[in-house]
C-alpha cells in the first residue's frame, strides 16, 4: 500500500477525557478548589499537558505563579491513569487492516510521551506503531508541523496521511502539507466544515478505504 499514516491519540484512538478529568480534579481537590466538569476537561485536551493545566487554573482562578507546581502534580498522577479510558470501537481492527495492507503507522500526540506509551501499551496497541512522538518529545508540539513530520519520517517513507480529531491536528496537517482525515467523534470544538480535511469519518471501519483512496 506504500502509505505512512500518523495518528493523534486523545480523542482519536482513545477517549481518555474521563481519566484526565479525574486527574485534574484530584489535583484541584488537593488545592481545596471546586472540581471542573467533564465538558471543561474535554475542551482543555489537545494542546498538551501544560496548556491543560493552564486552562484548568484559569477556570478556577488559580494564579500563573502556581503553574509549575500544579503541572508537576498533574503529571505525577497522569502516567497510569487509564482505568476509565476506552479505545474507540473498531480501532484495533482498522490498525490491523492498515498494517496487513503494508502501511507504516506512527503516533503524533500532544500527550506527554510517557503516558502516551503507557496507554498504548495498556490497550495492546503499541506494537502497531513504528514511531511515537509525544507533546514533550521535541521542543515543539502541534499545531507546529515539526512533530508530525518527524513522526512520519521515523515511521518510514511513502504517501503521508494524518488522522486526528481536532482543530490543532487540522492545522498541523495543513502546515505540514499532509492530507488530513478527521475523526468526528473526538474533542473537536468547531463544526466539521470549519476544519480543513480531505475526508471525515465517524466509524473506524471506514478508515482503511479512506487511506487507500489517498
Ligand atoms: O493535549 C493532550 O494532552 C493530548 O492531545 P492529543 O492526543 O489530542 O494531541
Ligand atoms: Mg486529539
């Protein structure tokens, strides 16, 4: 098939918002601050852990001076927080079909690398991927195109594709000049039509044919 396909992680392969919500609220409880809602947690995901913590603080009026301390507390609880995360239906089957067709696969997530590897290992998905780039693997993260280009280059050579769920992913793909396949069931904030994309899909059974068509 000669394809190299990079995937976003949170909101694309896994629905991790319930665990990130839990981690955030454990940190806030330690501060004696009211919890955030699940909708808030979902809306804070996608630009990496430091941005999540900054938005969480802003939502509860915690000053910037507390950022480093709360980020450390958040990261300490993050790795291994997988109990409430679920893999979206059909993901393993789609990855199996893509690999069977000769595609090489990569992860390009803004999630820190350690918890990204942990969650992939926990769900038995890590073996599908030839490269994993996390939000702290380089000194740049999406929407900068550099991590996406690095993930694709590390995975191999061939026709490049990026699969993701968010505005950030669409921007990174556009900046990298890589066709973008939009999974519509993740943490996107804008209508599908507002995100530049080659094709959109709501069910992973659709993905192998969409990749084939590029
Ligand atoms: O913001 C994060 O931590 C992760 O987000 P991503 O996997 O959707 O890039
Ligand atoms: Mg995402």
